[in-house]
């Protein structure tokens, strides 16, 4: 049974939150041996009666980028339960509901156990691996012969271990000759990547989680860690300095409600507010001139740019009063250790890169970087988005290198022992260009690995039609039931977290170890094994002859990283990662300290050749689809619960997690808007945009501003409404703004 949302009174909402929090708190206590022997206790239900654990090992969690350490309790070598690892430097004994349920979702009835292909009547039927692999190679090769090598592309994920990503990117581009491949990390992190590269000279989040506890001022922009990164939020709650917590967010989110200052700005006015803060800091002399002169470039240009962002202008554009803006600037000035944090509210925007850089600029001009409790800190989404950023061979050549740089291609070819001619000289198309390429008949074959674009891609209806145009769609996933897998011409069953080994890199650059603690069901194989088999059937196995295990790939990754900012040559092997509780990059033997919490830029040197960070800025753009008379509300999307992950592919399989959030889609709207539209709390409404419409339950709440509505992203229908528009630098989709109408269900609707 699913929890129904309490509608209307905010006290009810608080009550349900308290109930959920109490459930979560129960799970955060240490599990005793008695409890481990109790089937179903705490709803975990993973311990078969009479099967008490006889050993324990450790592994990092496979959902979000926090990268919590888990103790996996084993019986006869198989996982029977788990508890958070109290020794691990990330979570120190805590885990969110998703982590606690990481094992149960492996048992689902829709796990793929054998390859599937549609028969002549369109019914999916099992086929042997030998046949599936032959079909994979024959069909993709035929497409490449007819339409060119670049007509086959791949879409991957930030959920694969780094070694599998490196294998996939190498196999597809060097072995199969594909040019275009991207990951679902484009949907969450591309903006931060580009912002850091342009500002610092390398994609380098500078912080360590200890900074959550060492700041005296924390500024969160477009971030709701209470829900999206609950263990990071726990670290904030442990901060002993009684910090000021400032949240810039249009919604009164859980984090905003817990903050000392909530800046409830208008959607997409964040850039103006950040420039307005810089305006005040500079005008008042509340800047670190010594740091600026020694370590940054183009301060004068930036100072000139923000002169135009007077408090009056910012008030007009953002709805934030001059007094509040000044108060925030003064709080930043008075802080000794100020840290700035952002996530999807910034990244998923048509001007995300420049907004992220407006945050970076605040840290730079106030000298809040490279010291404990400071930094311009992007919080990543998926468990291995950071691994994808460095080693997926999609936007970067392996190891943070550049496909267009001859010296880089030469180095990578040498380390890999392959002919340099196999390495493309061009960057891949980004995700949106690959989708457009299908529409233009330039991409005819697509290999989708461990992601679900038919649910998650912006403007979903168009995406499904576009996928239908392909000559050949292969989906490789744990579950055969995802929206994308059901469209596939060939489905390959893959092992999931806990059923294979490898490494993840978390938000603070910590490389953590994933272990095999369960057998994959039926004939499902690890993605590593599938790639190895495809290489064999394709005829390029020689290229990967040295890679017999993920740890072999890890050894290659070490060499690829040499002399890069992300160098990890000092890590001996997996055992060292295990013993040390993960290791943050960079780690060069004898150069980098062995401290378990390390941050970047302590010497003030950045990765540009002159060692200086760039202050980058631009005039804000107008919103592409503002509310209008036909569609008078602005739709915001985002995470609605700590118990759900992305498209729910895994989390929906847990009966425990399903009790912690509403089963059916709901839309949050302001009481005054509900009254105006004649919408009663808890009634069904129709939400429509120019692209489609959906039916949802009305959750009437003052936590959204008038004129705005909010729908959680994990419901399948949500992206039927969203507008496909992108940041021009990062090509990241702007999920958080489009115009919609909302009416009682059954009345005339805009569409
Ligand atoms: Fe930790 Fe994230 Fe896993 Fe939750 S989902 S246990 S916060 S890593």
C-alpha cells in the first residue's frame, strides 16, 4: 500500500514528514545480530529464516553520488543483509532508505535473465547469448556499411562502474568505430563540468565532505540536499559552528525550511541575484583583493559587468528585496569559511553554465576556496557521474583528455597499446544531438546501456517517436521492463550493483570500491562480461586482450591518468582502496598526502596554464517559454522524495521504499492559485503544456509560489510536459521551466 499525500494543511505535511523521518531514523541505528535474524524486521525482509550472516564485507552504495560505505553481511558468500559502515569517511554509519534497500531490488520478478528479441508477431522471446551477440554485431555492422560508421551511437549512464564505462567507451569508439556516444550524466552534470573546465582549467570539484562540517556559512543554490542528498545534509546537521545556512530556491523546500535564510527568488533569476551579490560585495569592499590579484583573471571585466546588477534591478527581476539581498551579501562577508553548493536547480537550465560560474565567481572574489569549509562546490547526481566525467570516453578522451589534441591521442593509444588511428579526432555529439541525429536519419542504430531515455529525456513523447525511427535499438539493462527496454529490438540482461565489481567516484572525488556479493539471476552477465563478449564477436578482442577483469581496466586507468589533474597512479590496487575507505583524486605516491579528507587549490593554483582561475560572466537570457495567457503557470520539476531514484527503475521494486512516497503522480500548487482555478485539495487535475498533458492529484501547499507548480521528476508522465531546450555550452536540458495550464480534471483544458 502506498502512502497517500496529505493535502492542504502544512501541519499534515509536517506530520507525514515526521513519520517518514522516524521510519528513516529507525533504520539508522545499528542492526543487532537479533534483528538481522528477524525476517522482515524494519521492512527489509532480506534475511531468509535461519540464515544469519557468517561474514561481512564492505562496498559503496550504487545510487547517488554521496558514495556511502555499506557493510554487506554474507552467508555462505552471498549477501543476506547490509548496514551502513561506521568507519567509512563519507557516511560514518548513516544511510538513506535507498541504501538500506539496495539488496532487495535485485530480487525483482522483472529482472532480465536471458536475452530477448521480438518474434514475427512482436512478442519478445528468449534467445541464446550466442544468437543475441551475433545479431548485435551483424545488425550494427550492416548499418555501418550502409550509412557509415558514425551511424551507430550509444547512450550510457552514470550508474556503471568506471571500469565498465571505460570498456564501453573504448569498445564503441576504438573497436566498433562509432563516433557518437553520451551518457545520462548529460542530464545532470554537464553544466558543472563545463563551468569548472572553463573557470579552473579542468573539471575539478574542489571540496571534501568535511567542508559541510567546517563552514560557518553554507550557501545552497538550487539544491535540496534534505531529499536529494540526505547523508550530505546529515553532515551539515553535524556542523558544530552554528552555521548560517542560506538557500536560494523558488520553493520552500525541506532544505529551505531548515535554513536560517531562504531566498525565495523567481525561477531562473538566480544569475541576476548572484551578480547582485557580487555587485554589493565589490561596492562594499567585501572582497579578497590579494587573492583576486594573485589567482584570478579578468576581475576588472567582471566588476564592470556586475555594476549593472544594482539591488533595484535585482529586486525587479527576482522579487528579492534590496534589504534581503544586502543581508545575504553581508552574511557572506562576515563568514570566515563560506562554502557555496549547487546542484540541479542550477545545472538543469538554459543558462546553467554561466549561473554556475556566477557561484564560482563569488567564491573566488571572496577568497573562499582552497581552505577548510569553503569552495564553489557542485554536488553530483548519480553514484558514478564523476567516473563518467573522466573515463567514459564520451565528451572527454579517456582520463580527462581531449579527442582533438594529437598529443593526448598519442598518449592514450600508447597506454592502451592500440593504433592511434582508432581514436576519433572529433568530439562526440551531445545527447540531444544524438536524438536529433536519429530524427534526421543520421543515426540508424543505438545501443542504450543502463539508462531509460524513454522516461527521462526531456519532451518524452517526441523521444519515444524518435526511438521508434531507429533501424536497430539495443537495450542492455538489469530489468527488461523499462520503458526503453520495451521498445528494443534486442534486450541484453545485465547484472546490477552488488552482482559485479568495479569502482565509483563520488562527488568529493573519492574512488570507492564496489564488490560482487550476489549472483546475477539466470543468464544475466556483468556489463564487463557483455563488453568482452561483444569485442570477441565483433572481432576486436585483441584491443582488449589485457582486460580480463575490471581491476585490469583500473590499472590501465591509472596510467591514463598520469600527469593529469586527476592522477591516481599512487593507488596500488583494489585492496588499497578497500583498506583506506576510498581515496580521493589526485593521489600520486609520495606527492599527495594520505589524509582521508583532501581538497583542491590549497596553493591557489588552478589548472589553466597561467595558474589563474577565470571569472566568466554573461548577460542573463530571457526565459524561452514564459507563462502566457493560455499556459499561465511555470512548471518546476525535481526530486520529490529521498526514497526514490530517478526513473524508479530499481527503487520501485522495493515494497519498503514504495510505502515512503505517493504511488500516483501529484502536482504541488499554491492555495490562491487553487482557489482561482476552482481546484479542491486532493482532487484530480489536468496539467497541460504545448507538448502534452497529464492527470495528477492536486497537492495544495504554500511551499510553491503563486504562478508556479511543481511535479516530481520520477513519475513517468512528467516529461510529457517539459520543453526541449538546452544550455548552449553544456547542452544540458533545462527541465525546470516550461509554461503549463492546470484545470480541474473533466473541465475544458488548454490541450
Ligand atoms: Fe548514501 Fe546516496 Fe546510497 Fe543513500 S543513495 S545510502 S545517500 S549513497
